C-alpha cells in the first residue's frame, strides 16, 4: 500500500527583535531649567513562546540621553545628565485576534541604570503585532517604567513609545517520503489485487483557496499515481478552521476542494474520475483554539476508494 502526507514542523518557540522610538520622562524636572525629559530610544529583545498565549521576553533598552533635576532643599535641586538604560524581564500574554493580528501585554521588572544611579522597578507594556509570514512580524508598543529612584533620581517615571520587528526561528514544512510496501516474489502469475488510498494535500493559508508550492509538488506525485492506476476514482473533500461564519467556511471549503480538482484536470486527469465537495469547519483534525490547530484544519483530503487491479507477481 502507498502512504504519504505533508509533515508540518512544530511552530518555532524562540524569536528575536529590535525596536526604535521615543522616551518621555515624568517627574524629572523640579526646576524648569536645566531640563530635557524626552529623547530618542531603541532596544532589542529575545523571547520564547511557551504556548500561543504565554511567553517570556528579556530586553535591553536604551531610553536615551536626558537632563533632569530633583529637589534637594527648599529651593535647590540636584541635576543629573546622562544616558538611561533598562534591562527588562517580563512574561508576555498574547491575545490572537486572527492569524495575522495579535494584541499583547507584559508585566515584569526592570533594572534601571543611569551612570551611578541604579534601581529595580516594575514595568509593563501594551502592544500589537502583525504577522507578515512564517518568520517575520512587526509590532507597535508602549512601555512604562515606574518610580525610578536612587541617590539623585527621585520617583521618576519613563515612558517608551516604539515600533519594531521580530524574527521567529521557524522551519519550513517538509514533505513526508512516499513508502511502498514490498511485493513478495512468487511464481509468475497475474493476480487481481485490491487497493485503497488516503491522501493529504497539505494545508492552505488563512482565508485562501490558492494552492501553495508544497501542495502543488505533492499533487504532482499524486498525478503519477492516478496515471499508473487509471481505474482509480477520487473523492476530494475540502475543510476550513472555525474562524468566520459557518456559511462562508462552507463555500471556502468547496473552493479549496475545487482548486485541487482543477490542478488534477490541468495535469490531464479526467474530471469524470472525481467527486468534489466541501465540509466547511466539520471534522477538525486539531484544536481550533490554537494557531497550529487552525492551520492543520485548513486542508483538503483526497481519498481513493477501494478498487481492484491486476499485477504480475514475480518468483522469489
């Protein structure tokens, strides 16, 4: 029996990124002058997603060069002029609106450094991310560092508004090898055998019925199978994940199944050998509450019902 399928590698869990933006300081100017409480900022981070919902990020942020002053007497102030850095560690909580948009929040701690002034403070951020492809995404983020204090610094807050880009270490899906059962060699004789095939074409992009390159390559192998067994009939069934209205998903599943049928017809397979249907979001093979599960459910299944054929069996 011939077996095959498309293997999706596990979703990568680690990513790196960078960002640029502006920093503004609160409660940094006891006297109006000298004071410069906003500056250009930048940072980098590394993250790890434990699940679709929960991750962890470590960041190194340069919050800019500033000049501030803080009360030291009745009408006097201590002035500080220098760079402000933050080393941040915070859990990250994700809310996936769909396959491309994600809202997130982080709450954790930050080690603040400005010359000899140092402090550990709470920090939190809110942001949104847009997925470009399997590896790349962009984000916009607001982050706050609360009550920075030391010898001179006195309950100063920092606000960072930035945009950035992430790179996720994601591997491309690989196609499973086709394995053929060895036929035992016997006395030369023409025998009638029974054959049945269950075939997976691979997955589709979100809200798309367009065949990917990997699916097309997989179908090319299936065309060879159909040419070898012209008596084989084909049942093509399309599916979707549970995103969107059921009626829309039904139509989308039908278009996906028809895309596979059209590809086989273009390769010279007679359309009379097909039955084509869509099942919408029915019969999921994975959990629709996760990104990976929804990706697996966006599929087309191809079944060749049982049929008989004759084969010459060779001697041992």
